[in-house]
């Protein structure tokens, strides 16, 4: 089977959807020209990762660092900034997303495009897996929203999902999802061979290390696309095979970008090798002990992990 090539986009994010669309189309054309099978964008690319400014007198950092807003949901919904932001959420048939799908079809390349989308009551943080003919193969809504801060305004997704693309089983998790090993584990259980991670955050070094571990423990490829910038960037890709045929250490990183580098970063996976490894080694699902994991299904939260909610009567769980 021919190698599977994924192009991760690392770039600074803008807040003009029309400009973001044109930049996306340019990256899709460039990636197709480089022989990529799939193009992966950072989190919330189409609108830019932008939450509404509920407290304009405070800086963005101050808003994000507030342990509790003091607002109720009814108060939030009445704020013009929230209403404007929520109304800009997309649907699968929105013109912006239709143009991305048309570009994917024109270039015969897959795309993982990201956006704020309309949920049942509030916007969601979503990723769309788009096929080579422009069809939507999968919509994934971020499960682990950053409900400790402004992402409490989002409606959380309810499940992790996978889909086939060119005969490869792909799974998606978005940014904060990767902080929880269960996210990748569920995708592995659903057959994912490669995990795709749209991302937009800083404090990256330990998170890159964690993604290498997700690749190792689930015997799956992992590719992350992050926004570029100081203390950001470090888009990365890992293959899961840690040893060569002689048992010596093998480099798992396919690339790790610099913080401020912008452009495409390509990861190539030998699927025959990956599948042979998954059928023979001891990680992944081969020797798990689910009977010993029952506490993981306990929804209660005890000290020291009890936290106040950022909005008085909103859990962020949709």
C-alpha cells in the first residue's frame, strides 16, 4: 500500500472568516501539489479561535484567567457580544464550509477543517473530515471543552467518532481532548489507526510529549496542527513504533515544528508497517484489564479536583 501523507497547517490565526477561507484554499492547493492525501488545520480555523469579550474592560488574559465569571447563563445570553458570536456559528451547509468542500473536490484531497458550529443550544467547537469528492465523512464536536474558562460558553460534544478515508481509519480529538488519555483510548477502541488533533493553545512542550505517549500506548499515528506564535506552534507528528527490528530505539517523531514557523509540515505513514506492528505487539487493546478500570466510569469528583464553574449555572457539558 502506498504511504499515507498528511500535511499539517501551522499558521497564525486571523479573525476574518473570508480571509481565513482564502488562506485555507491556498494551503489546500499547496498540500495537494506536494502529494498530500489529507490536510489538517488548527482548531477553529474558519472563524479564528475567538470567544466573545464578555468583560471589555478586562484584557483577554484577565478574562481567561478569571476563576469564576460571576455571570448566570441568562445574563450571558443577553450580552450583545455573546449573541453576535453565537450567530456566526456555522452549519455543514454554510457557504464558508461549502467552499472548502469544493476546493477539496477540485484538488482531490482530503481536508480536516475546523470551525465553531451551531449546537442544540450553544455553539460547538467542531472538526469536519472532508473526503476527496468534497463529501463530509465525519463531524466531530469537541468533548472536553475548556469549561474552566471562556469555553464554558460552548456546548460539549457527546462522543468520539472515527471514519474511513482512503481505507484508513481516522479519529479526531480537539486540543483539550488530548489532555485525557481516555480520548485516544476510545478512538483506538473504535479502530482508529491515525489520530488527528486540531489545536490552538500555548504551553506546548508537555503536550507534545503526551502526544508521543498517545501514539505509543495506542499503537496509532498521531498528527497535531497548532496555531503559530510565541509559546504556541510545535505542530507535530509521531509514528507509534519505538524500536527497530533489532530492538534498538527508533525515532518516533516524524516532525516537530518551531513555535513561530508557518507553512505545511508533512508526515508520511507506511500503513503496511503500521498494521503489521499493530497485529503483533503488546500495547493498544491486546492486554487491557477493563475489569480493573471501573473507577474511571465514576462521574463524581472529589478533592483536590473540585472546581467552581466559570458560569454560575452552566456546566459546559451541553
